[in-house]
C-alpha cells in the first residue's frame, strides 16, 4: 500500500493541489461499508501528518464499527461551489481511497475507546474543469500520476 509520502515524492504538484482542496475546510465526507455491504456516508476530519494521512473516529460510532469490520474507505474533500460566472476558476474536488490501518492514539487529547487510523492509499483523484473540458487526474501506486480529459 502507498502513503502520502509516496504521492508527494512521485507527483508533488498534484499532491500540493490535492492537499489544498482537503485543507479548504474542516469537514470531509467518508464512505464506509455497512455490515450488509451497503455504503454509509459520514462526516470526518483528517490530517496530513508528515508522510501519512491520519484520522480518528469517536467510540461506538457507526463508521468506527464499519471500518473495524471492513477497513476500505473513500474520503472526499470539502465541496466548494464553482463560481457561477467562471466555472473554470473552480479548484475542483479531491478524493482519497484505500484501507484504514489502526495506529496508536495521539499522545495528547485521545478519547478512550476511539479509533485512530492511517490511510493506506490505493487511489488519489482530483477532478476539475478547464473551459469545456472535465479534467480527471489520478494517482495509483502501480501507475503513478495520470491525466484524462472529457468533453
């Protein structure tokens, strides 16, 4: 599995833009898998901590129960509205997906029973608009950075 350091080292300009979108607001959206396999969407926060993406979950939360059972997740950056008069000025949406791996609680401020995780990244994606084109950039551990355009 890949870490944030891997993306930074392989595609630093892409990583910088992706992180800026995640840092644009506190609240991100995380998709987890319920016991029956159906998706669950929840709010979350995350940190870029050195070369890792880390996050925590409150004790007994449904998303914590989900990831303890199946650690696969997708995380979406805060949603920023495109400017109505200039959609090309929209910075885009960022997404990370992968598998959460439990880590030790932080030295200060940990909640008893909470879950603390780092994300082993299987994909990072950034979607934006330039003129009439939808730009889809992605990074995968086995392929690196790619850019596609759609009309």
